[in-house]
C-alpha cells in the first residue's frame, strides 16, 4: 500500500514488475551459453567463407598455370583439358574435402570456350584447335563449399568441440562459485546458531532472576507477620509480668523476695521494652516501605492512565499497549521520555521518512515486529495495528533487550 513503511506488509503478492524482473533474471542466467552459441555459429559461417576465398585464390593460380600451354606441342584445347583434368583429379580439397571447383577457360578471342566446369564440352575441330590465335587464354574459377561436405562437417566438429569445452569450463567455474557461496552461507548459519544459543542462555538467566524477585517480596510479607506475632506475644508476657508484680506487692510477708523479684522484673521489663521498641521500629520501617511501594504503584498506574489518554488524543495513528506505557514511565529520565515520545510522533505523523532499523529477528515466524531507535540505545518495538495504523508493543533499551524479546516472543498469533 502506498505511503506505508517498506517491509511492513509481507502478505501482499509481488507486483508485476518484480515478477517480470525475476523472469528476466532466469533468462539472463544463461547469457553466457547464448553468447557462446552465437559466437560458435558466427565463427562457423565466417570460417567457411574464409576457406572459400582462400581456395578460390589457390585454384585460380593453379588453373591459370594449367592454361599456359605450348601451341606447337599440339591442340591448345586438348592440352588445357588434360592439364585441368589432372589438376582437378589430384586435388585433395576436391577428393576428400568435397569442395566444388568450376573452372572456366576462354580463348583469346573472347568467344571460344576451351574448358567449362567438368570438361564435358565437345572437342574443337582440328583446324580450329591448332594455332596461337587461341592464346593467351583467360581463366575464371568458382569455388563453393556445401554445408554437408566433409570439410564443412570437419569445421563444425572442431568448433562444436571448442563450444562444449568452453561451456564445461564455465559450468565448472560456476559450480566452484556456488560451492564457495554455500560454504559462506553455512558459516553464517553456524554463527547465527551460536548466537541463538547465547541468547537462550541469557534468557534462562533472566528467567531465574525474575523468579527470585517474587520470593523476596513474599519473604518480606512473612517477616512482617512474624514481627507482629512476636510483638503480641511480648505484650501478653508484659501483662503477665504486671499481674505477677501486683500479686507480689499484695503479699506483705514476702517483702524481701518481692523486692528482688521486682528488680528482676523491672530489668526483664526494660529488656522487653527495648526489644519491643526495636521490633516496632523495624515494623514501622517495613510498613513505610510497603506504603511507599503502594504509592509508587498507584502513581505509576495514574501516570500510565494519563499517558494513555494523552497518546490517544495526540497520535491518532498509534495504538499503545499498557506494557509500552509502563516501559515509558520506567525510563525515569524525563529527557529519555521526551526522546521516546518524539520518535513515536514521527512514526505516527510521517512514517515514510521514519528510519526503521530493521525487522526484529529471533522471534516466531508468525510475528512481524519492527524496531525504531531513539536516543542512541533506546528501542521502540511496533507492528501493524488492527484499529489504527501502528501498534506499539514495548519500549526498552540495550540493557532490557533480552527481557523485551522474551516478552515479544510470547505474544499470540495475529498480533
């Protein structure tokens, strides 16, 4: 969809331009083979043309030499016929290579044919064949190499062998290149697997630390209860001592004993009072801590509610989870909160120009969650929203990354 950040919509089919580009890439992957075949065909055709020209020059010189005869040695046409038949019959190009040679010899008058093609012209009369008037004779040679001839097939086989060898070497080079790429990918996979194991160990440590936090809170509650019970027992014991003191005072017969017992009771009462004051101090301190924690929790809930109403009113394109609101409040530093809110404002108002770091890795495949940075090490995790454009899931920093990823990995399918 136009206007959305790149990479957020993974379900849309690839556009027609991308499908066409993929088809062109598949065709272009064989471009070396196409080029080699094209060069093979061009080289084959032009090699045959070059051979025709070279053989034309060779046979033109040989036919001209055969046409030079002595008129005094006999008939001119007969000598030329004999010389050319000997030349054509002894040539390996004609016998083995199956090259077609058509020589033409014309007398000096320009009208009399002395030899044409395979020499099947009728013999000249003896009166016309004798004499130097037929000389010097002019010659012309026509050469043609048929594509089914032995010479053409030999050239074809040579070039076909070169083509096959070239394609084999190219295929071997591509295989080595692909093997190197596969080894690189394998090493990268091993590195990622090691990193995943380290992350698993860190997550186990975080879970252990989180499990230890709750027992500490329960231990404080139990300690408070034990102190209250101990204080009640001390008050009860003090009452018993006061009762005993009254009984002793009423017994006049035992005055000396009462005095000693009174001193002992006073000393015991002082110790009990001192211990009671100490326990009362500890109890008051624990109550103050519990009360302060309750106030902080209430203030945090109030701040989260105010922040939620504020975000809902200011940023119409964002859904902010309660976890993300608590994370923003937990930042503590007001400057960090402002930087986080500034990044959220850019995401809601101008997502096209917002620099999204990357898609968060290491999560289940059904989660498409992205990361937006702020204030250097700050991180905002978001995805596509259901009612609004984006849904902010969590806010953290470098030191809370493992806990944030653990929370995100537990999100249900369809988040």
